[in-house]
C-alpha cells in the first residue's frame, strides 16, 4: 500500500456469522478518498463466529484476508488470530451465540472493555465498523464508542451493492474479474461490486466518564447507570464524625483529606446558614483574604474538635496541638504573621483536589455539581449550586 496515515491506526469490526464484513470494510477504508490504513485489525464475535472467521479469513493459503493482502499489497501482519476477541460471560465461558439477556450483558461488557482498551493510547485512531453481528452487537459497539471514543475516532457501516450483500462467496471487489455465485444462484463478477462506507456521526461522552471507568474494568450496565446519575436529583451527605461524604449516593472517604473536607464543610455551612445569599469571594493573586480564611479555619476547627478564636497566634497553637501541620498553617498566614489569610493557590489546590477525586467516580459533569461554582459571569464569588433540601449534614 502506498498510502500511509500518521500515527497508529486501528480497525475494529463487530461480526457474527459473516466474516466477510472484515475484508469488505477494509477494502472500503483503503479505497476511500482519504485512505485509512490499519496497523492493527481486531474482530469481536462469538465462539462460532471466531471459528468461521479463522477458517474463512486466516486459513493458510486460501484465507480471504491473505488473498486481499496479495491483491492489494496490504500487510498480512495487521490481523492475526489473537486479534479475534470472543464474547465471554462473567465466568470466562465463551458464548456460541447471543440469545438471552445474560448473553446480551456479556456481549456488552466484552465490547465495552475492548473499546476502552483500544482507545487507551491517546495517539492512536480507532475506526469501528458496525456492519456485522446481531443488532444488539451493533448497538453495544456504537454505544461503547460513544462512551470511550475520542475526537479522532470514527464509526461506519459498510454498504454493498445489490446482489453482492449476503453472498457467501463475496468477500471484497477483486482487482481482476472473478466469477462467483449469488445467494440466488445467479453468476456475479466480484470485480464489479461496489463497496463503500457510510460514516456515522456519534456523540462523544468520554469527557463525562468517571476517570476510573477509563480503565475498562467496569461493566457496560454499571457505566451507563453511573453516567445517568447526572440527570437524577442531586443530594450531598456530609458526615463529620466519619470524615465521609456521599454524592448522588456514591461514598467518598476523606479521612486522609481533612483540608478538602473542611473546604467542603465551609461551603455547606455557608449555604445552610445563608441560603440564596451564600457565597465567598474567591481569593485572587496577591495578598490573601481574611474573610474566607476565617470560615475555612472555623470549619477545620469543627472537624478537629478545637474552639475557634480570632487570635491567630493562639489558634495556631490549638491547631498544632490537634496535629495540623505547620506548612498548612503557614500557607494560611499573612506575610507579617499577624493574622490568617487564604491565598488563591490554597483555594485552587483544595478545589482541584476535590474535582480530581469526584471525577474518578462521578465524571466531569456530575462532579461539577458538587463543587463551588461561580455565582455570576464575573466569577468573583463562589457557592455551592445546591439547595438546602439537597444537603444532609451529620455532626
């Protein structure tokens, strides 16, 4: 092949009992206006579909994949038997077909994990073909790509001209005349077939996925269920004695993150006490702010069991005795050491740490619902975008 795309190119084909969808898709990809030349080709199918694909495509000497490579100068190393992924259930048993609800769940989980893996390399491009397999396979494959696909990834369906589609002897348009028999018993010339791709646009949801789910170890149903929480009523539970929170029913242990816990408690107390008037002026670069620092230290004192005092020197001693580190207290101190003052860097560190923690389990959109947000376009004041009825405070 004289064509070459930049970066690693991967083709994934979902197939049932028609392995020719792989060579049909490959033909269309390399002959389109902007050719896509796969470095790797993967096939996902059932156990029966795997055996048929190995026999029809990878049989030494007669396999249609090798014939395609010879006809069009394609590298035969791109597709090997170990690139055929068999749908298996939770016990690892391979499925011969997809008929029951459990079979469908196994197919969904297998396909989701595979696409998560194939999209893990940020520099690679994945092209997914939906042409083969049962309708549920196509649905799960398309939905999984919507969950994990990046900007560069592509989705398509291969289109075959009349008479050739479903023909058991047709695998791709040959460069020279080759007579085959249609499924109706009519003679056809494989060289005259028209094979094209219909590119399918799809919504990319990867940025909203919980970051833990990018590992591909979470099943399809759980992934979809977690993504759906963004549309459910929001509820925040803040458990002071146990240093834990629940966001939309998902528990986070903050015992080792007391600064972040105090940061969130500060906003929760402020919302419960002030309602629509709640909010803090966000520290900006330069001198720190005493007002927000006071509220933060009050929250920190509450979880540490320390009485708050406006006397900064005395408060430092009390918090030191409660095992609050010197560097934390120093970062909340004015340059002259006379009083407390929260700096923009301290504020950003606490909020960003919570964002990273929440995104791991909730995804970007839902995580943002539980973080302080700008109250207006200017962004000078932040508050929780929740109502008092959406918060439970356990103290």
